[in-house]
């Protein structure tokens, strides 16, 4: 129960969380590209496939 946890206006907390979630979702839907990390290739022994420098 949010009121018992000390939150005065639980409706506003839920509303703000939903607004932020919708904002992030719309941003991802409207962008042309999304940046992600490309994993390093793994060699036969499970280490990185790049040669040591």
C-alpha cells in the first residue's frame, strides 16, 4: 500500500511513472536508429577474437 509507505499522493506517482514510460516508448518508436553495443567476437578458447597488441 503506497499510503502506508508514506507516499502522500500515490495516484500522482503512478501517473508520473506511466507518463515517463510512454515518453521513452514513443522516443524509441520514432527514432530511425537505436544504438547498442556490438559484442566482441569470441575465439576458440572463449577469449576475445582480437589478437593481443
